[in-house]
């Protein structure tokens, strides 16, 4: 397990070319046709995994050693992929330092 969250379906994950991050889609429903109103993307550092995205009791029991964040929430999207631009990891690292990061404690 890399990331789990109660009440969300996790789809379309993709690791960064340098292996430091993973970007994925968080959906409020089990999707058939894609509905961007119900999907957002998020980014985590793999060094922080395994992560749980909330304080759900079932996840605490199932993954007692999992961490709780940080997670960088991104805009609506579906099946994200990394660019071949070598600056991508640098830009996301800067985002972790400067943007508000979600953590559940």
C-alpha cells in the first residue's frame, strides 16, 4: 500500500521519473464515465509512504504503521502523468515547501 483514504477511490497513479513522488486521482465515487466534479489529483512523496489520507478507524486497524501526510492537493483531473521535463521534480519539491499541504492528524 502506498496511499489509502476512506471515502475515496484512488486511480491513475504515476511515479515521477526520479522516483521521489507519486501523483494520482482521488475520486468520491467508483467511476464509470469520468466526472471531473468528483475527481481531484494529489501528490505525495514516496519517502513518506505508506500514507493514509484521513483518520478513518478502518484504515488505522488495517494499516497501523501508516503515516498521515503530507499530501499536496491539486486541481480536478484524471489519470495524471509526468512530463519528461527534468525540472518537474524540482517544481513539485518547491510546491511542497511553499503551498499549503494537507495532513491528517
